């Protein structure tokens, strides 16, 4: 996190904008593509239209890897960047950050009452459910984008492409949304992107203790007058490292060996306990 | 202090696990049982997924029972021959139980099945223990108990008789093998060593003298729990060694305090208390099934 602050400071001083940016990744949705030219702090010798040469949006992540060690209890990432036009206020641009983990199939079961007991009853299967979904913006999403644009760009938990197999009851989809949100795995933060100096923005991305391993996609969108005008895609990877990774590896690849090791370790711990605590 | 459990894929408070281990170990030292029947429901209660709780519970039971077995073996309270017969049944039973568990998991009913197993088994064992110990206490008050070693029943007419010298029994191997089998199945599904079921079964069904019951049941529990651990690791891959070791760390210490306290309690009172405890766990699990859940839906990964 300290490293991230330093980078941010560098940005604030106007030194890091060009070096920290990946102009090739910035895709302005305007008609003419931006030439990928690095940008020194003084006005560049712009050929033609200088506004088109500047990337409208530049963003970076504080880290590209999140390590899950045996002491992992959740962490926080920082996404930060700068925009070419002024941010916030009346008529200013807005920034929207969407973090998403890889989609996985999930099953939603309805509980039914049989003979007074609650059992797992009928179920719907959803083929592609992001394990984690976080959205943060400089303003609440509803104020920034009209419903048509939100739906077209599939922004917000209400517009996630969740197709269910089997039962087509909207109650299952609703339940999935609710349970994911109450587990804090999907959420839309209101005004979580902070603006400084009308050009720089930063947002904290909290990852819970139950964060899944895998690749995460971070989209930074520039919103102007109710439309997404530019976006940049970033990503990070969550990995188990150290002892946790080795244990999970061995358990998956050598289950017999792992099982035997568990038996021996537990027996040894029990024996050690009886020796240590023997009375008299 | 948070600790990441690599198999459960979640981060939990280590002091909470140590505390659970200590509490369960204290009770198991007090009552002379492995304590798995308390541990697994508690783990599920704090949010450990049921498969991991069951598999790691069996692994923990193994460790906890080893220290008890060593102590009992030194005092000569183990009947190895009876233990081996029980074990043959136990191995077959636990293999069947792990298959049953994997099948239940595919059906999406594993949580329900584990709960129902617990309620039925704990409910009946607890009720029997309370009834028996209350009777024993009343009988003692009236003074003069029956002197007979054990009652003769239909099962003493079965073939394949074998002499169990330590247990002072000459009975067929079929009843102990069936007892072992049944407990093997239950221990695989419930993640328990089965001591709390085995001890009454040995006393009331097989008619073994109380002195060798605890040691012999620990003998059987150690090996059945080892077998269940291995089978669970291979079949469902849900044994979490970090979880197991944390629980053992608390458990081993707790067991010593419990054992020291247990020597001050009378046998009947101990059994009555244990019976009440077992009944209490069964009732709270039953409440969990009967009470209307917060959400009428549950989500989970699609089982493979």
C-alpha cells in the first residue's frame, strides 16, 4: 500500500502520468484512434489535434498480484489514474471502476418444507456467475448513466448476464443477487472513487478474506454526459502462495500421500500432547 | 489472529479454532470420548463447509484419540483382539460410509443428511445414556446392585465364537463386527470417531467390562479415524490439515484439564452429564432444521 501511495504522489506531482500509462490499452470510443505517443509534462509537439493525441483516461493498479498466505485476512487494492478533461462537479467527467473475477457455474437451491423440516428442494443452475463483482464510481451509478446505457454496457449487478439452465423462475436470479450481495461478494459502492485536483482519481478496492483465487478483471470507464466514452482494462491475479499453496497443491495432485501425511501429523500431534502434558 | 485454511479456502480466526479445540478437548477428557460429535457441528456453525468439517473432524479425532490410547495401553486397559474384530467391521463400514457421503454430496443433500444423522444418533444415544445413568443413580441410592457380569441374550447363540480374554467374554465375532461396521458408516458420514456410540454399544450390546471399554474403543477409534481421513482425502479432498492441527493444539491441552476434573466425578454422574450434553447438541441441530431459515434459497458451487 505504501508503494501505491508513492506512485500516487508521483502522479500528483505530474511526473508519472506518461510513464505509468499504457496508451496502447486505452481505447477511446471517439471516431479517431489516439496515436500511442508518450507524453512529457510540457505540452508535446502535437501533430494536428493535440486533444486527440492525449489519452482521455489513464489508470493503473497498485499491484498486479495478490498473494494469499496462511495469514491472509483480506486486503485492499488501489486503482488510480488521471483524465484529460476535468473530473466531477457540474458538467465534469465521471469515472467508473468495475472489478470482476472469472465466471464460474453456480447452483441455486430453493429450500422447501417437508414434514416440518427445511430441505434443499428444486434448483436452478447458472452457467456464468462472477465470484466477485465490485463497482465504484465518482457518483452513484444511477445518476451517471441512464438505464439504456447501463443495460447496453452490462453495468451494475442488475445487468449481469446471468442465464439459468432448467428452472426459469426470476426468484432464483433474485436470490442469487441477494445472497451474493449480503455475503459482500457483489457490491456497488456509492461515490467510492475519490477525486483530487479535478484530474486525478483513486479508489480503494477491498477484497474480503474469502477472496477466490484466479484472475480478476478491472475496467476503468470514463463517463461523459451519460455515455461511456473511453475505457481501460487492467487486471490482477489472486494466488495462494507459500505453505497454503503447497498444501492445496499436494492435496489435489497426491491425495493418497496427503491423506497419509494428515494421519501421521495428527497422530504425532496427539502423541506429542500426551508426552508434554503427562502428569506425575 | 486470522489464519487461511488452504482446503476450506477461507480465512478464520485462529483463536476461535483453538478455543473450540480446547473446549471440546476439555469435554472429551472429562468424559473419555473423542469429542468429534461436538466438534463437527461447531465447525459447521462457525462457517466451515460441511465436507471440510466432517473430514477434518475425523482427522482431529485421530490425533485426540492417540494420546488417550497411549495412556490406556500403558495401564493394560485395551483388549487388542476385540479391537481387531471391531476394526475389521469398522474398515468395511467406513469405506461404505465415504461412498455414501460422496453420493450425498452429488445429490446436494449432504448438509441435511449430516444433520439428520446427528439428530437421530445423538438423540437416541443421549436419551439412552440419561435414562441408564439416572436408573443407576437411583439404584445406588436404594443400595445393592445386580452382581451378574452380563445378561445372556439371543446373540450368544451365534456361530464363530471366539474367546476375548481381556474382556472376559466368549462370544461370536458377528455382533462386534456388526457394531464396528455400523459405527464405521456413521463415523465416515458424521466425521466422528464414534467413541460416544461405541462405548454404550460395548457395554450394553456386547457386555464388556467397563474397565477395558474406553481403551478398546480408543483403539478402534484411532484406526477407523485414520481410515476415514485417508478415504476422505482421496475421495472428496476435503481434509484440511491446518484446521486439524489448530484444533488439536487446543484439544490436547483441554483434554488434560478435563481428565483431571473427570477423576473427581462419579461414573453415573459423568454419564448423565454426557448424556445431557449429547441430547442438547441433538436438540439444537433439530432446531436448525425446523426453524424457518433466513433465506429460502442457498447457493453453492455445482458439485462434480
